[in-house]
């Protein structure tokens, strides 16, 4: 059974998002050229990929998108 990012990439392919999946795989392999990665994508897919690239470059930039942590240090 696949887990994590591999399972997510499979889900995007099954949802008809093959170009986004290919770009995500390239980013997962270390490519960070935003223009090259987004070039074949539509506007919505490019926005998704851009947010992911921003998060990879600066995890704090997507802190508001992450679910709250359970069991804090109260």
C-alpha cells in the first residue's frame, strides 16, 4: 500500500490531473524552476503548484494552511 506523497500523486493522476502530477513529481525530484514547472499547466494547477513550491522554499509561508497540532505543550 502506498502512503504519503506517492499516494497523493496517484490520486491526482486518477482525477485527471496528469500534467499537475508530472510537475509535482519533477518538484519532488528537486526541480524548482517555477516557470518550467508551471508552463504546461492551467491557471488553477499552476496556483496549486506555486503554493507547494512556496511551502517547500519557506514552510512558514503556508503555516495558516496546516491543520492545528493536537496535544500542544500546555
